[in-house]
């Protein structure tokens, strides 16, 4: 007797084969989409636009007003006095701030003569000498706002003291005369463009009626 597959059985087997193939294809498709578009973690992408040739940008000169320039200079003087005199226990940061390499704001904000005078103070010598780490810190408080003595010459009052494990030194007030030089054609390093965008330089730094507070190393 010849064996044969009845049509209903053949049809059911064909359908099972089709369903199994479809399931495999769908599984592979979902796995591929899951790799292409992961929804369980953020993806960074950039959207760029290309302006048309008809776009017009209006360029106009915006010179600072005399009032704004004066406010900027006063703020610059305060930041210079604070950066020059403030001492922190992190000597790595201090060497970067007081040094002559990138990031040294005192060198970037001073004329060569003023910076050389700064490097001869006892505190600067201690930072680069026998003290690998400071056991004290010296905050700086600016009293009021700088007063203009004459154009590009300001006086600023500073309160200075040092704190250490045994307490703190005597609080002293200093009056400092700061002279600025402004060169319209000055060039500044790219790294200093945010710290000193106008390229101001301190050309005079004088402690009135006393010695420089950095000439006393507090151990």
C-alpha cells in the first residue's frame, strides 16, 4: 500500500515552516534594530545647519563707554590685588597661579618689571624653595572699591592675615597703589583671553606706608 501525505497534513506542515521562518526573521530584525537604536542609554548626536547664501550678518563696532571701562578697571585692580596676595595651602595651585607659565595670572597681568619685583618677595621664594606644602593660608579682604587717584592709577585697601593650626596672625590693613597701562595694540595669549580680554597690565604696585605683606613668611 503506497504511503502519501494527505493535503491537510501537508498544508499544516507548510504553515509551521512558514511561521518558524517568520519568527526567525522577526527575531533577527528586532536584534538588529536593538543594536542600531539602543533605547536604554542616551546617544549623542549633532544637528548641523547650513546657512543660505542670502543670510546677512550686520557687523557694528561697540566701543565700551567711559563708565563701563572705569568699572572694568576697578574690578581688574581688585582681582589683581587678591590674586597676588592670597595664599592657599595647595602649593600646586599656588605655583600655577604665581608662575610664569600658562595659567599664571600674575605674570599675565603684570609688566615684566612688576612681576620681577613680585618674584623677589619672601613668600614667593618660600613657595619655590624649602616649603613643599604650606601649613597656613592667607585670605584677602578688599575694603570698599578702588579709588581713582588719577587716570589709570588707583588706590585699594586690603585687609590681610594668615590662618594656621595655632590660630591666626594679627589682622593688618594695607593701602596699595596700582598703576595700569593700556595698549590698544597689545597682544595676549589665547589662554588668557577670558582672564584679561582687554590686555591690561599692572605697571606700578606700591604698598603705601609699610612693607609688602608677602615679605613676611608665616611658618
